[in-house]
């Protein structure tokens, strides 16, 4: 892992619904991936924004799945629950809902994300077109 940034702006009322927007970017040269996420409360107020860099990313799908994993793990690590997760990674969302057409290594990561999602009480994974997911 590389650079990590987090800025906490406001507090969150425990038990209220959170919305997480995640996104990933992949550079084929060097297999470097960057993930970002923005977490807001049910009123849309900013709670935290996070960016991380990862080495050894094999595909854009792997980076997008990693962004989802990191977002949900952050929420669990900070004792938050009850989430709606938004992503512009259509194939990853499909892999979380059913068995999608994704590489085996990404499918394994999706299975782990589903396990985390149950623990974090994820209400839904929502697909947003790229132009609507600019928060992350």
C-alpha cells in the first residue's frame, strides 16, 4: 500500500444510514491502482473522504473491487453499520448480486466483500454511471 489520506469533517449519529461512493483507477504500467471513497450520512453531509494507492493490481476490475472492500472495511473498523454502497463498476456490482462475468481472482474478492457487507448491514449495492459517481 502507499499513500493514505483521510479527512474527517463531521460526526455521524450511530445507527443512521450511511452512503458510500467508491471508485478506482488503474495504471497498466506498473500495475498500480488508486481507490477513493466518500462517505456521507443520510442527509448527504460529508463524513470522510479516503484515497489509497495499491501495488500489484491486475486489472481495473480488481481495483474497483478493492475500492468497495476498503470502503466497507473502513466503515466496520470505525464501528459504523447500515450502508448503501454506490459504484460505477457495473461488472463488480453484478458480481456482488449474482455470479458475474468476472475473473476468478475478482470473484474471490467479491465473495469477501459480500461477507463484509453482511457484517456491515449493507442495504444495497447501487450502480451509478461514471458521470454520476464523481464524489469518489
